[in-house]
C-alpha cells in the first residue's frame, strides 16, 4: 500500500461550483502544466502486455501523489487506487496501459524507439502505443487530480483501476481472479473509455448498445496421414481437409446466422507442411470469432466444432483422428452499455460539456475489449465510451483523396493528444460527479 495523506487540492487550481467552462479551464491548465509531459513520457516508453513494470510503477506513484491509497501488483502488474470520501456509491474507472510490438513510423517528434523482450516469443522487438493507451492512463491521472481537488463536490468511494494486458485480453481476467472486488469493494457502477482514431478529436461518442464485440480465439488442429506428394492415395492430406474446413466455415455467417445479427469467423493463420513433395500429417488453423450476443457466440462456436469434426469424417478419418477444436481462455463477451446509465451520462455531458461534442455514431467493425470481464459475474451497470483523437482536417483531407487516417495498431497510428486527453479527463470527471453527487 502507498498512501500520501496530503490532498491534491493544491496541485490543480479549482473554482467551485462546477460549470463547463470552469472545468475545461482547470483541465486545460493541468494539461499544459502537468499532463502533457506525462503523456510524452508514456508515449516514448510503451511496454508490452504482462511486462508493464515501469508504466505501472509510474502510475502508482502518480495516483499516490494525488492522494489515493494505491495497491500494486494486482493480477500481475495491475494497479488499484482508492479514494474514500464519505457515504455514497462505489464507482470504478478503468484505464489500460499496455503497448504493442510495433515499430512506430508516425513521424512524430516523440515517436517511440523503445525496445523490449517480447514475453511470448522472447525476441527483442520495438514497442509502440499504437492503440492510444497512453491517452487512457494520462487521462486517468488527470481525473485523479481533479477528483482529489473536488472532494466537496462528491461523496462515496472512487476506484481507479490501471489494467495490464488488454491487448491480449488477459489483464481484466487476471485482476478479477486476484479477488479484485473482494479486496477493494464491488462497484455500483463501472466506467471506461477508449480513444478513437475514427472520431473527430475531442468528441464524446457514446452508445446505448454494444460498442465492442465479444471475441473468441479458436484453434483447429487437423490430423492427417503423412505420405509422399507423388503418392497422395497413401495418406490423408490435412491441407486439403483444412482448405475444405476454411471454406465451409464461411457458411456459418452466410447461411446460419440471421442477416440482421452481426458475426465474424476469420481464419487468420493456416500452417502445415515442410516441403514441396511431402504430404504433412498435421495442419493448424487459427481463428478469431466475433459476436454481439451470447446466442450468436454459441451458434458460431458450436458450428465450428460441427463443421470441423464432420469434414474430418467426410475425409474418411477415424474418430480418434478427427479435427480438434480448442477455444482459448483469451475470450471476452461483448461490451454492452447499460442503456439507462448511458442516457444519464449523455445528459450530464450534454449539460456540462456541450451537446455539440456528444455524439452516438455506431461502430462499423467488430473490435473486442476485455473490460466486460470486470462487469459480469457479478453484473455491474457500466458504460464504455469513445473519445475522438483525430483532427477534423485530417478526415477532410482523406475525403478529398489525400492521405488516409491511420488505423489503430498501425505503425503510422497517431492521436492528437491535447484534445484527446483533456476530453478524456472532462468526460470522466463529469460522469463521476454525476454518479457520486452528495
């Protein structure tokens, strides 16, 4: 436990009562004086999933200096900061902190040149905040400083959670399994946001539905009978069988799932064989399976197993050699916002930040998040929103046929930090003060 008894009121200039311009001015001043150098540090020094040791240590120190009780090493490198301020609800705000094994080619002056040993491969790789988690953790520090300075405006228990390994959808599960809620208290509400390269910088994009899909990582091991490539009749070719399975899997979405129900089955990897003229005895397919409901998930996963096994029977394999379907623990349910809570926060943002900055633009992809692992079993009302990170003129340039806006996980990815971080802090503080009003 780390405890700094001095309140952070002196760290952030605050004028009460809260109003939109006052909060914006306070957050902007804190960004200029404090948060920009912190963001710059995080952007230059990303760390990979499960080995975010320096990032976690810095976050622990920052949150402790803001006046929070801080516990480190929760579920690995996770950090939990708690500030109790009288009777009231318990609210959790989460930020993920891991980077990606990507060499940054954004052209930014503060582009990461950091290298780190990949815990999966053991290789030395370049690292990059190619998904904007540096925005998330910087904003969490800004939120901590604002909330510690505004204790006369709220009441209850505030939990700030710094999560590792979101990119591998492991961190939330690891923290939960480390008795997270038993140790720190089960929240009445849970919140999180993600910076978005697909939204205009500074806007708040909130939906009453499912902003992120559920995802399962699936492996199919195909067993064959090896033989010479010139004598295929003497073996059972796992490459031919694997190809038939890949094609048959596409019928799950095209012919078994309702046209109005979203679902994705993607085979991202197909490995087999060692040489031109050798028929292998094994093939390995790696899949990602996406959904927005438990019913769709069951349909897709059951269908994958049915197709793989029965295609093995079609190929004449005995039962002991039928393809094996393995569903990884790297699986997450859909992120589903509590509609009532989303409407409540949207109303507060409209009033305090301005309706022109609050939008509801549905996502067009099937990206996934492990945040919902924190909000199910037990079920906790939650809202997950997006903060725009790309200047409007960049979208206009793209629409005119110019350079496209880089996507998340791209080596070209870049976020405009000032509007993203300040909007992240503003939206979070407004949400917390709404939920924790005395």
